[in-house]
């Protein structure tokens, strides 16, 4: 089971609402956890290109986010993976390039079932 999330350090209701409006997508995190959008991918689901998707939500909106106090260093993209046996992963070079170019952190967390 994979969980992917775009997370922004924003913990006030006003800031969370402003981010919802700027990104045109509503946070599905608890407000106490900050702003976040989490997507779950099951074993039988089609592959979800999470880095590309989350960067597309942010593209062209950094200036508006900065106006409400959200800087790139408060934004992260997460991959969370529950596994059995061995845990392997790979990332496309263009995804790594695009993350680096935008100054967005990639976080990976794995745990055994």
C-alpha cells in the first residue's frame, strides 16, 4: 500500500483556507496536522505519478503562496510505503530534477506490515 502526500506547514484555519483557494484543491488532513493532500494507491490501482501531480498543483502558484507566508522550504512531498519482505524503490531522473529545480523536499517513509 502506498500513500502519497503534499504537505505544507500551515496550521491556522485562515492559512489552510487560503492554500485551498490558491491550489484549487482542498486539504484532506486534520487541521492540527497542517495543510495536506493525501492520495492512497492500492496494489490493483494504476500507477500514480505523485511527484508530477503534486508539482503540477504548485506550478505557477509559488508567488501567491509566498504572499500568505508559505515558502518553498515549508513544502514537502511524501511517499509512505507499507511493505512485506524487501523494500525497493526508484525515482525517475526527471522527477528528481524537477523537485530540485523547484526546491521541494522529497520524504520517504517505509514500514513493515
